C-alpha cells in the first residue's frame, strides 16, 4: 500500500488541503536552512498540530536568537497533512526535492508518517518522527529516526500501574495499525503482571457511538476499563461509560491535552495515563527553562506534545551544530552524537541506539487527573 501511495504521489499533482506548504523564505537561499514539518493543522487531530507548532516555533525562535545553526537562520516550512497517510505520501516528493530542507519532523500518527518515510529515505533526508511510537516506524530505512518512547515500553509501564489497582480489566482499542500493535503489547505485559483481560474490543477511527462495545465492557464486571486510543477517542469512551452506562470504576486512557480535559470535565477525575513529561514535576533545569519560556509566550502550561515538538527542533539544531546543517550532517550526527538535550522523563541528555534508531533510555512517567489538571504521580 505504501509503495502504491508513493507511485501515485510522484505521478500526480499536489492537490490535497495545505500541501503546498507554508514557507518562511525562498528555498535555496544560502543564508538559511529549513526543517519541514508535516502535521495536522486541520482535521480530526488539529489540536495536536496546534500544540506541535507552538513547540516548533518557540524552539526555532530561540535557536535563531542565538545565531541560528552554524550562522544559518533556521526556517520551518509547514505542510498540513491532517495526519492522513495519503496526504503525507503526496507531499513527501515536494519536500524531498527542496534542497534547502535538511530534515523533516512529524507526523502526528505513525501510520501517516510511515507513508512518507520511504520517499525521504530514498532522498537521503532524515525523517525525525518525534511523536511516532510504533515499533515498526524506523524500519523504513536508516534515515528514519525517533526519540519517542516505544509502544512496548509505554504499555509495560501502563500494565504495571494497572496491576497495582486492578486484576480484571476490560480493554477497548483503536482499530488501526498503531492501536492493534499497542493492544498486543499491553496484552503481553498484562499477562506478565497477572492482569486478566476479561473483555476486549476494537473500534473504528472517527466512531461517534461506542455504546454497543462499552455495554459488554461494563457488564463483564472489570476492576478497571482501559482505552488504547488517542485523546478524542478516550474522551468518547470515558463519557459514554460515565454518563450513559453509570460506570464508576477506574479508567486508564485519554491523552494529556486541553481537549481531553474540556470534553470530559468532571468525568476525567482520577484518570491515569502514561506520559513523558510533567511541567510541574520536572526537576531538569533546561526543562524548567522551557516551561517558563512557553508560559511567557503562550500563557498556558505545556504538556507532553508541546515538549516533544520543542525537543525535536532542538535535537536537529544540536545535530547541525555538531556536524553541519546539511542532510548528510544531520544523519551523521544522529548516528554518532551522544549528548542530545533531553527535556522528557528525568532530563539530562540522550543518545540513539544506532541499530533501531530509537532513544531507548527515555522512560515514561505516570500522570493522573486531579481537579481538571494532569499531575505526575509516583509509584
């Protein structure tokens, strides 16, 4: 399917929404370099796109204020893909052909990102999927990298946290490659932790009524309900359980976004998720500085998605400083540099595992909703 989309993308016009790109300067200028961002500015996942762009722009402006990357101004060209695989594949050839582009960041979902990766791989262009936790994401080639914690690690931490609170669970999960992979990792981890899955069901993206699968999920008599999906999905699952089915037990699911909290309101109290960052819990000095800069600029507290987007740009700028702000330089640095700045988890620095092109040392943390806010909790 990916091969077919690549062929169609290279043969056909770029007609999808936003695929022309929002460029900050003319391509090819010798005084600047460009990072291309493929992200959902519009569509179902637009909230994530907004959070990503806030992190991207803050990092870019801070880098340029300090002189850019080896004296070259950094620009970010934005391409709205709606995090749709067809749109990612369609825009990738245009990005790959722009010689000013030294790396690509995005997309939100792993399936969408993976549709573009082979094109960037062929062009010798680093694809930095900072939000892509799917274990198969980096298998497209040696130019495909991610600092994101893997699904396997997330679900191991998730299952361990659940095992301390429940022994029987009902699980619902998103019916796409990411959701099915994540569920399998959770199932394996739950088995090891002695957690019994007494009911399971998938659901389609864009679902609007999950009552048919949640009635048996509740009636199975679980100690907790687990949702493996994105933020809007988690809100739908939780609200259906609380408001329609009068389920009062523990809930594990959702994501750390304002949208999830606003959609669920009081229903979200006590909800637990795995995450990578806590603005109030971090002890890392540079992460604290990031939080202050973000709050000063946007007047909101940053979360997991804002910090990973910010770190992605910082990582690539660090790579360009260590080698050269070129496609070849970025690839070389990701292979060799051992002190990339880490804002997630416990902070400090990190390096990549050259074999799987992932940052294996980053560990998740647990976040729980308390009075309308996600707060870090210690086990």
